[in-house]
């Protein structure tokens, strides 16, 4: 840092500074091209050890190595975000005073890593080091996803057993309970407050998915006692509207609570991809999420109770009855508040038993569709899941290089406010044909966006944290542009330096 300060004092490189006679690089008023905007993410599932850790028998050092490997893969594949599951069954994959450590981390609920490390803190640091946003993913109401081990004495199924309902082999916190809804919100607020996460994310497990017997759909659990209590107090809603009212209340409260805690943290929701069969008219088959899991996700989008919306559009572009394209277009039409629309793409179905013969080109084509129906701030998508990239399903990684040929930063969320961050103050040091950039700390930026110019071509590098105090370019370019990026996606004016 002393070297940085002395260089800054000697060189005074800042926007609008006069030409310097003793520097290899001098400030110029050239305007670089705007960086490409696109959210490119993958889910990292921890439930049942789907993605990470690959087994709960790994040592802490093996867990860390595996996380680093996944983040290296994400960066090498062109992603700029991951969505890491940190709450699978009212548990925690981070240090929590509210809920017990996850079974999927150590094989025993309530027992944390033997060396005391915090997996979420580690993942955030390592992701940011690679220019990757980390969004913390929570399951709001599922309370028991596995029966392989006993639940901790501090687990909600033990401390509040009367609020639990059976759903097949699973336990579910009753969404009609104020306590259950508030508990889910409290853990999200806790994480947003204590960790440097870029987003808070929930999936589509609201009420349990129904079961179908002989073509007839049945609700998974019996909440009639709570409904009778509601009616006895003068409630007028029928049971299905009553259930929906709890989920709507939860989503609205979750959004406002996160915004009160840390306004710039993105809130994302990934609901089932079909709101109701018949919307759009060509989509005639599929779960009625509105009536069967009581998720009125169109309402949430139109009310603006989220910052990004990632419907799970896991079907192919064809046939029409569950078309990725038709659904993406329909959701874009419902996005009257102009929120970020970043659909989920089922890359894990490539060459799978779930969808035999699906080629990797289906994912590439769907990325193209998501760009076509993107809101003004820019496109985006999330791969389900990172395992598809890890296994390189159908040669996916090579194909992604063509659609991710240029690095991208996430689209902005202008409704979250915040002004343009301060310009970059930088000292350029050219040594042995390389260019080292030394930065003055910023108080209102989250990332730095660096672009280099050689000849007539500008190249955008992967973003770096604004807290990083230096950056090395192996071969000194003809010119370099550096801009700060705020937590809500607003860019500063560029500081452009040209080689003398």
C-alpha cells in the first residue's frame, strides 16, 4: 500500500489529469466501448450432495479444494455468477445461531467442519477473487429432505414439531404459520447482514408438489386443522386462496426485509416455469403451480417483489406444448415492472435419462432465445446445474465458448437506486513489458471493470473486486480503461490511460 500511495502522489493519475512527462501511460479522453451485460450463472446444489460437497465424508480441506475447483470451472467456462444452496432443510451451510449445521456438510446435523472454517465465507471470498458473484440460495419451507440421520435437538422439527406437516417421506414447515414464514425470512436477513453475498435466492418449493394417482392430483399434506382455525375466526377465503395468501405474504415480506437490511443485495426467485397451463395458449400441459403449489409467481413479478426472476424453463424449444421459447416470451410480456428476467436452463438434461438425446446445442439455442426476450437492462440465464459443466455434457463447455466469447458484467438494477461510483484512481507501472495497475481504495464501488486496447480492438477482462489493490497485465497494452461498478450495476466514468 505504501508503494501505491507514493506512486499516486508522484503520478497523480486520475480522470482529467494533465499529460504527464514522466509516465509510460498518460490519461486521455478516449471513450471505450460499453462492456457487454449478461448474467451467466449456474446453481450449485448442496441437498443430497448433488453438486457440493460431492459427499459429506470429505474433510474440510477437501471441501475447500472442491469448491475452488468448481469456481475455477465457472470462471473458465465464462460464468460471472453462481447460486449456492445454503439452506436445504431448515439447516445451515454456514455459521448460524438460528439453525443447525447441515447433514449434507458433515454427515451429522448440528456438527460443523472439524477445523472451524465457514463454508459460505470461504465460497464468497473465492468467488469474488475470480470475478464471480455469489448468490445465497434458500429453501423456505422444506424441513426434512432426508431420513438418513436424526435431526439435531435444535432443529425446527424438534423445537416446533406441531408446526410440521408430513409430505411423503419429508417434513414441511406449514406456510400458514407466522413462525415458519418469519423463521425463513430471519435466516435470509441474517445471511444478508453478515456475509458479503451479492444476492438472496429462493427456489420453487413453496407448498409441496402434489402427487398424482390414476390421473388425479392430490395435495401432499393435511393442513385442514389450521384452515378450520382460520375459518372459526371469521376467515372468508377458500382453502386454496388462503394458501396462496400465505405465500404472497411471505414473498412480499421477504423482499422488503432484505431491502431494509441491505438494499443493494439482489433478491431472486426461481419458480416453476409454467404459471398455469394455458398461459400462453400453446402451453397446454404441466403442473399448475398457481393451484397446486400455490405460487402466484406472475403476481410477484408484476408487483416488483424481486429483482430478478428465473422461471425454471427446463423444456426444449420444441414441441410447442411446453416450449422454452413460448414460455420465455410469455414471461417477458408479464414483466411489466422491467425486472431482470434470467430463465433457468436445464443443461443437466443434456444426454440424460430424463431427456434422452437432448444435445448440448439445445442449451446454446436457449441462451440465444433468452437474449431475444431480455428486458432493457440486459439478458441472463442460470444453468441447472454446475454438474452439467463439470461433466461437460455433450461437449457443452466448448460450445459455450462461442456464446461467451466476450466477458460480460451483470445487468444493472436501476430501481434499487444509488448513484454512479467514484472514478478510478490508478498508478500504472510498466515493468519488463508488463503493466501493473495500482489502485486507490474506493468506498462506493463493488467491482472494477478493466478493458484493454491493442490496435483497434478493445477487450473486456473479467471483473475484479473493488477491494483489490492491484492488477497485472502480462503484456502492456496500447491503452487501458478502468471503471468502477456499483453494487446495483452502475458504472463510473472511465479512467483511460494510453501508452506513450
